[in-house]
C-alpha cells in the first residue's frame, strides 16, 4: 500500500525523532512525501531547523504522474487546500493511496472526494491497536508532540483507551 505523508505529519514525527514509529505502524507500506512537501521542508531547513533531514534520510520522494496533474490543478483551485496537500491528494487519488495529514480541512476534503485519509489521532490509535508502543511510551509520545510540535492532541483519552486491561 502506498502512503503519502503530508508536511505536517512528517514534521510532527521528525520533531520528536520518531519517524521510526511511522515506519513500524505502516510496515507493509511504501511511505512517501511529494516534491512540494520536500520543498516546504527545505524552507524549514534553510531557516535553521534540523528535523527535515530526518525525513529526507528515511522517507522516499514521489513525483506526480502526468495523468494526476488534472486532479492537482482542480484541487489547487480550492483555496483551503495548500499546494503540497493538493499534490499529495492528487497522487493519493490517482494511485488509491492513503493520505496522512493533520489538517482538518484536508481531512474533510478527502472524505468528500473519496480519498483514503488518516489524521494524527487515527495514526496514534492505529499504533495503539497494533501494540507498536506500550501505554507509558504512548503517553510520552503524546506529551512530546504537544511540547515539541506545539500541537494540541484532541481525544488523548481515546488513544490511551486502547491500552485498557483486557483489550
């Protein structure tokens, strides 16, 4: 299965130095970022951030195909969808891939357009269901994301619920 990672998800896991977690959660998948996401990450690196290098060294770069460009052009017309997202969405639609994002507008766009999508909470729940990490490690991951990525994770208790006894 092909998994297209948006800039926000790639950045979140890189900032906490846990790209390995994405690789373990999607162990049977081909994890990729698009050229436009690569360019966004290059801008972050040019202003002094080092986390993009973790992404560049471990996540494959994927290019849009000619037959996906029409969807890209159509998606880019939606002012709520950024160019990096539009490229990833076009590839995900064209190749029946899963799109990983933490942008609620992009999630809604995917749901409305029949594109498979997972947000940060979905990814962390999948990690819990697969027992990729234990409850203590998940608690640490949640805390690190909130601190290092300045991201509020809604529904933390829903994620930690999967570690209840007997599940």
